[in-house]
C-alpha cells in the first residue's frame, strides 16, 4: 500500500516506532493531547498517557499521541516529551499550552516555532485530521464535541463544534472510539448534524446512545447498534471501500458494565443536575462560544467532588479496550481481503518462528583455542533465526512462481527490526510481527572452527517470552503449508494446530535445537504433523536415544533410521508422518512408516564453505516451497525426492554464502 505523502512533510516529526509502523502498515492508535493540556491535572494526565501507551504496546499496537511543539506536528511522543506536555500547564504559566483545533493548527505551529517551550494540545477535530492524513485507522478519545444546548435559529452564534465537520471531511477513513457526545451538549441535535454530514455513527452493544459520563437517556436511540467488534470493523471496512472517500466512523461506547449496574435504579442522574447548574451559571455570566465547554466541565467536576474527572479517565481506558478489539477484528478482516474488498487466499505458506540477529565468529586457523585470551578470527553479523531463514528460503525458491509466504514472529523495539523487516520484504516475505518494546531483538552469537563447524554458541532469546504473533484462523485455513519452529510456545502451536483440524494443510516442524525440541515432546503424539525436519542430534534426542552416537560422532545410517522409526511410533499419525533428517555433509535421510532413503549430497570443498548456520533452515524452506509446487502439479510417487533435491541445491548455495540464506 502506498504510504501518505505526509511522511515526507517537514512539518511532521514522527516517533521512530510510528514511522516504522506506518511504513510497514502495522496497527497504530492515535490519541489527542488536549486531554493532557486542558482536560486533566498533573500527574493524572501523565499517568493516563502512560497507561494508554502501555496497554497499546502490550497488544502489539503502536501508540501515537499527537501534539504540536517547536513548529512541528509530533506524532508519537518520547517519555521526556510526554512529561513536558503534561507539566506544561503547571510549569509555564507565562506560555500556557494552546488548544489547537483544525483552524488553529497553523497559528499554534507558528507560535511554537518562535517559542520551543510552547505546546499545542490537539482536539478531537485536529487529531482526527492529522491521524487521517497519515492513514492511521483509529483514534481513541473521551467524548466528542457537538451542538451546544439551547441552539435555535434566533441564536446569534451557531455554536457547533468543529469536530462534526472535520469527521465528515477527513482525507482518509478513520474510526473514532469515544464515550459518545459530551453530556453537556445537545445530543439529539448533534446526531442529526452528523447524519446530515454523512458521518456513520453508532453505539457499541447498546440501543441507547451513550452520553459521556451521564446515564442513558432512553429517549435518545442510537442510529446503529453494533453487536461486537467484528460488526464495527466490517462496517468500517466496507464503508471505506464503497464510499471511496475519507470521513469518519464514530463508535460510541457506553460506561463499563459495573458502573452502569451501580447507577441503575437511580431516580435521577445527579450529573445531569450538575450540568444544568453549570449551564445556568454560564448563561448568568454571559459565557459564550468556545469558553462554554471548559467552564461547564470544570464546574461539573467541582460540583461532583472530582468524581467526573475519575469517570473521564475510566471512560478513556474502557474506550481503548474496545478500540483494541475492533482494530484486531479489522486486521483479521483485511488479512483475508484484497484492497478492493474481494476475498483472497492469504498465503500458500505460513511460517511461525524466530527472528534472530546472528553474529558468527570464525577462527582463521586450526590452532587450538587458548582460554582467557583472544583468538584471531573474523566476525560476520547477519539476519537469522530458524523461522526467518525458512521463510526467506521458501520465498526465494518460489521467486516468479505462484505462492505467497507469510512469516509470524516477535521482534524487539531496537533498531535492528527495521533492517530485518526490509530484508524480508525484499525477499517477498509478508511479515506479521509482535513488536516488543523494551526488549532487544533475539541474538545468536556463534563461534566456529576454521573448517566451519560450530564450536559453541550463546543465544539471547528472551524476546520470544512475550509471544510470537498468531495468524488469524482464516489465513491458516486457506494456507497450503504451515511451518513452525522451536522458538514458538507450545500454547501458540496448539492453538494454531486446532485451526488446521478441518483443512488439508501440510504441517511441518523444524525443531531448532535439542533444548527447544524437548518442549514439544508430547505434541506430535496428540497432533498431526506431516513433516519433521530434525538434525542428527535433534532426532536422537527426540527419539530418546541421545548419547548413542556421541562417542565418535560417526554418521551411521542404521542409527538414524532406528531413531526415526522410534519417533514415528510416538507420533499421532505414524502412517502419514515423514521424518526428514539433515545430516550435514552426509546428506539427508528420509524415513516413513513404509520406506527409508538416504540422499547423498554433492561434496563442497572446505575452502568454499563460508557459513553453515543457515543451511538446514534453507533446506527446510526450499523443501516446503517445492512441496507446494508439486502439490499444485498433482504430485507423484517421487514428490519427496524432488523436494529433497531442491532443498539440497539451495542449501549448497547457502553454505557458500555469507548470509544465512542464499542470494537470488
């Protein structure tokens, strides 16, 4: 998808996480900043901002608070900037923050360029405009503006919030999650205006339209009632494609259920009493125009003893919960549709697994390593990880052939993720990642002998504890091959394999390491796995034969076959499972319940071997790529042989390449 021209606009200052998310079409939720500069006092404003951002990141969504400062439109704030904007009303009485609605954006940018200490808080109108301009699909807020009460044709000033008009003319479609219209306003008249302007408006799981922190008024029915998150997402999805224009969709969320129950049965909503008192005070003091809303809200807060302030915070947090559900539902919907809205098969091959930065240090001579001192050698840093390598190898093998590879992984919030994602994209891999802020991308540091064999390695894989992203069920059901590696959690794999129960998808397992293979010991006895791709030592461990071949490390075909048969006996479907054991320079051994075959690889001179760490992964990726080719052609008795030959061909290229996967 083409990204908006606004990314190149010098007036925009995008937080690195926002810039990365925009370039990769990752989910983002925008937040206004007027609630920080004018709506809440310090430190409640800062606590709320941190809470919202933390909840977004925990759900693999990038938070983007929008504000103006130093002549820039800032989209996404650093922790320091967040602290500064929240403190600005208190610390800068001579230059208080400015409320920047759409019509005042240029003015506030001008003022802040002259005074870098000045902050501009974006309103619902300006936040939705900026977010829409950047094609951010969701904006979560508290209450919308609207038509002020007692507006009549004889009024001298038609006091209607800019929110309404901006929602109708935003450059790109956007969902606004709110607690309805602020209860100090004329809600029926506001709904009429939104309908006239062509803005889609509805309530979430309620017949009555929410009124911010006031109770329902049963005389105000919602134009649309959305029954769940998928319902909202589907409306937005088809709206944005059918109408072929921007605008907005307003999803009004009622108070959380516990609070509704607590207030149910009250004879009269006391908040409404406070509002009427505040409106009367505003009229008595001749307060008009844009001064009415802050005056009334402040007076209602004081009359309620501060309870409306607490309610406001709870409402925004609840709105974010609903917004996350809707954004996830929208993602699932978009995953199984083309840009024009038509359905499509998401991927031929889905790979679940690890992405790792590989640091490979090789000795330059056969001299024995001396402890407690350095050894002369050469270090190469590349992108690796079993799942990542498999996905890249499969995509490169399928270059120019029908088939799409999707890769689901987890990355840290460090700088490495940008290069990794770009490399996968260039290879033709569609990556869906769980971006874990505060963690580094996984790193594997290996130390090799001069002949290319592994001496020892250290793996920092803590980022995977946060969980690898999960493919939607519809993507799994429509795929032809699923590959998972040992970096996945057992719970994730179990969940995804449940989606495979009613499909003919081919399931493949790459154990990754001896330690990681062990955690799946009970899995293949309960779940259908069609192909298992262990190395020699992984196979022996999985078959409970570890140590059998350790003494002299001499390849023995009979032992490999014995171990493979032992593993097949433990499998859920021994008659349909195939063990494909990669044995380094000794080739590949394929064992099924009714056949065994040893494939000998062409020898490569030791001087030509550059890197051995990705050869096995490349073999697996090329094997499954050829598998779907043969399956589409109708296959035959020699289908496995063709897959093995393709795997060995591509693995040979990788052995002679500095990267973990061959170049095309």
